[in-house]
C-alpha cells in the first residue's frame, strides 16, 4: 500500500514518507493508492477498541512496518484514557446515541489521532537514529493533544504557537502548565493566521534544525491522524449494531478531518446511511453541501472555537476521491485558483452529494439552547461542539430514518463559559482539567516576528 497526492505531482510514497512529510510536495494532500477493505465478519468479533485498531491500522502501514511491529506499537499507543472502553457510547433515546471521544488525557478527540502519530514518529526516529522538532500552530485542542502525545518521547521537542484569541482558559493552560524540558508554548501577539504563516515559513527555512533532525507537522492533514480516527468509526458501529444495520454519524467539524475519517471508513467497508456534516456559523462546508458554493469568508468567533475556520483543509481529499473520481488534474485545477476563485462543481457531479452527505450550520444561540435542552431532558451535559452535531440531527430528523451516532468531540468542562451561559452548574470536572489551575503557567511571549521565533527554537534545540 503506497500513497500519492491529490494533485498528481507526488507519487509512490511509503507510509513512513507521508508520516514524516505531512503535506505533499505539490501542495496536495496524501491519500492511499486504493481503499483497503476490512473483514467485517472478523471485526464484528472484536470487543475492544485496541482490537479493532489492530485490524484497521496495519492496512495502511505495510510499506514501512511489519504487522508484528504495528501490533506491538498499538499495544502502547492510546494511553491515559479515563474510561475502560476508550470510546464509550451513551444512549440518549432508542434512535440516538453519543460517541464519547473525550476520555483521553486532553479531554478532546484529537488524542486519538495524535497519540497514534506520536507513537509512529517515535518508532521512525529510533529506527533512523534521528531526533525531531514538532512545530504547530493551534487555536484550540490540537496543541494540547500534540504536546501530551509527544512529551514522553525524548527524541522529540515540541513547539506550539498560540494566538491572542478565542481559546478557553483551560485550553490555554493545558499547553502552558506542562513543565517538561522538551515542550515549549509560544504566545504570539497576533492572530491564528499569523501563527500559521510563521509555521509555514519555518518549514521553508529550517535553519534552526540540528544535523540529522526532522521537522514534523501535526496539523490535521497528516494521514496518520485520519487512521487513528477511522478506528473509532468501526469500533462504534460494531458496538452499536454489529454492522447489521446502516447508521448515520453526525460529526461536528471544522477542517473536515473527522468527517473524512468517517468517509474513509465507509470506503473501507463500513455500512453507512448518511454522514451529517455539522458546522457552526463558519459555514463554508454547509454552503458547499447544500448549495455547491465552496467560497472562503472571514472567520467568526463562536462558542465552538475548535471549528472556527475559513477553509476546511481536509476537504480536498473528498473533492479528489468522491467528486473527481481520483482525477488529479481536475482536482489540481480546482485548487490552483482557490480561494481566489471559489469551487463550484458541475451540477451533475455535485448531485452525488445526496447519496451520502447531509449538512447543517448552527448559530451560537441554538448551540447554547441545545446544551440546555439535552441537559433538561436527559440529565446529560454536552460541550458546544457536540451540541452543534446534536442540533443538526434534530433539524434533519425526517431525512435520517435509522440509528444515529453523534460524535462528542470534547468534554463540556473544557468550555465552562458556554455551560454557564446555558445556566448549568458543572458539578464534575475531571481531575486532569481541574489540576491545570494549580500549576504554574510557563509561556514564551513573542511579537509576530519569525526570525526571533526561529532563534528561540534554535536556542532551545
Ligand atoms: C478539532 C476539533 C473539531 C473539528 O475537527 P475537524 O477534524 O477539523 O473536523 C471539533 N470539535 C473539537 C472539540 C475539536 O477539538
């Protein structure tokens, strides 16, 4: 199994290549050369998340790791979860359930992808006798999940850039209270876009690296993160219906990574009815799925900040695979002029949407009202991202006549302001979240000045 780029200019790459490289050379995103098929019968006998992952992950890694090696890695990959099931399911009513993906150490679903990425980074570095700098920009949960996943590996130094902006206090403190000598959180007096520009420039510059050192990206386009997420779609479906029935997934999304993992699972054999693409007021995906209009607009700050995006980076993979039927030239042409020119597909191609996707855009007041409503009716507290996905299910109810799983991507205690706005008192804060308030914050402050930042990385490296 090898990988190639959605834009056709980067081909025949191994799992190790794409793991360490992230983005393809031609600016496209890596995708497997074909969709490996799972054995549903064998999967349906698995009872634990890890056992499901052991069937799924090796389908993508054979170009770089033996099956034996991967099974050993997976035994040690997902750690510090506070629930024995790793991804437990809570039934709301006889048709609707919640897949709780927030039991990892940073209380958001990004632990699934990033713990897998870090485990493979560490293996490759050890094998090649190298070290690495992990560099990323974050406005939400990516940074803390990356830090937590990488901090135990001494071959990796992690530098995370955060903006002055719409991030909850807990989200920030999860990154600034780590106190490990291989972890650095840099607060940039600018926007998330400024942080991203600095990261992009760093990947060109590389002057701050030592000899025999890799620079690694942890943004959501890295394929290994998608693999980690594919696993819980199979696990959840197996638990809920044993693959006997088609089900719907409602996915709260921003960069489309989590939705693409759902789509990938379907291409690998998961029986699915509809994928519900649930977004906040930053609605570029909803405008595409309901109106064939993928056009960039400015970002609005919302109560679901981890989905505040202007474009959805992983969406290119869907354009390439689902709409363009893997025609790289077509995909390349659409993306070469984007975002200057918006993406509007020929109508007959866009019509395919109806076969698999539904979409809904939710405003903040509806999000808060739904947190309130579900708490009142089910005595169950959800976070604002999960609430977005719950609203979509309610609104699209007449179109989805089979069991539905709502993905719960974060623990509600991560967003106390929204919970308070809903008039609810949080009576249970997981220890891993409350303890950040007792720890000292260590944060390095910088203006938007890339050479000062590169010098800092060099000095700590
Ligand atoms: C990152 C994040 C999302 C969005 O995930 P995508 O893969 O970009 O769709 C949703 N909810 C939470 C809590 C997140 O941290």
